[in-house]
C-alpha cells in the first residue's frame, strides 16, 4: 500500500495505462510540459514523449473530435478538459458523435475515448471553473458516466475506464485532489470493484444517504455526526452515474426505509431527481418518508465569497436526515 493524493493516484493510474498499452494517448490543454493545471499528468510527457502525451490547442471541440478519429483507428485516447465549464464547446462532438457512433455502426466499431473532467466547487474559483454538469451526460444515451471520490478508486477507475470499449465521461472532484489515502498500486485488477458498481462506504440502519464525487466525504462526516443523535446513516458512493447500480441502491433503501440523495449540482432536474423516481418505483411499500434531495441552488455558480452558502455541507445533509424522520 502507498499513501497517495487523489491527483497522484490518477497520475499513477494513467502512467500504468501508458505502460501497459502503446495505443493509449493522453491529450489536452497543458497536459504535457506543464503537467495539467492540477498536475494530474505531471511528468508523463517527459517519460513517454510528446506523441503519447500531447499538448493541444485551446479548442475542446478539436480535442474530442481528434480523439474520436484516433479511437476509430484503434487508439485509446484520454482527453483532459481543463475545467468543467470548458466542456461545452465539445458538447456537440460528445453528444452527436461520440455517444452515437457505436449504435450508428450497428456495433461494428467502438470508440473507447475517456474524457476526464475536473468538476465541482470548493476551490474559490469563478463560474466555468466550479460547475457540476454531470446530469447532461447521464441523460445522453451511449455514454458511461463515472465519478471517483478518493485516491483508491481514482487509481483503479481511470484504468478500468481506459480499458472499457465504451466512451467514458470521467468526473474528478477537484476539491478532493489533495485528499490522501492508501492505494494498492501493486495489482489493481485483483479484487477491484467493477466500474459500474456502487460502494457502501459506511453501513447503517436508519437512512440511506446516496452521494458521489466530492459529496461522499461530506456525507461520511455527516454519518459520524449523526451517531451523536443516535442515528445510523448508511452512506453509498454511487461511483457509476450511468449506468446506476440499481441493485445496491434498492437493497439499501429497502433495509432503511428512508433515503437522502446528495450532490453539488442544482437540485432541479439533477441526478437526484432520477434516483428519487427510481426509488419510488422500486421501494414504494418500504418507504417511511419521501426521498429527499440535497444539492446546489438553481442559480449560476456564485462568486467565490458565496460558494460556502451555495455548496451542500454537513448541516444541510443532517437537516435532510432530520426531515425524513418528521413523516
């Protein structure tokens, strides 16, 4: 076991993928010489050369369009989008080409492209640098959408995504880049949880709390605080947003009878709404209260001095837990 930050775990995962498969290519703005704005690709161009780790122009549509072409020729491109809000110039390529190519070809071709997107707030940045656009990609059929929450998952999930023959949108919680944890870098395939599986990170009996990305740590802190009030929270890290691990979600809610879904993105038409509908359909007779959602507000991302009021925190999660017991 090695103690790594989340960003370093991603770096090590990318390094291993580059070593294992000569068809893996990393491309994006400043990913080479600079090593990326969050230093996730630090040192990779030096070790693998500028034909494997490619500094691109500031043109997200061009980055993804080129990656699609490379994938059709047998490569496995990994694109870095510098910040979440920068992905939208590439939205046409992702939705109209990348997501549809395999079905359009009746399964005869695959486009194994991974698009890495640092997402979420909490770093004191402005709009276009702190957003959570995951619901837009979850709504797009033909894409896998995943979000890591800690170093160990970051290391394994990035490699699983690169090995996957489907296009993968890979969300990285940017304010957790500096979180540290033990990572098994010796044999990532041994006992690794499948890419599409959720993980129960804290067992409980009273309320199922579903989260992903940066909110997993917040919900774990809420579970610790809730114990002081005698309440037992089961915290589930969804990991895969599309497809969802319906079995794990449903089994947990049927045990607890209550559910709170937490994400940074605005609550309106967010992923929490889809999960709430799904749970209502599958667990109606076991529910003791409505499924509650905790998320951002339906406004553009605010200036940095206001983001602590915008982002869900421990108190807002605990308030939702309290409200589930009011029914």
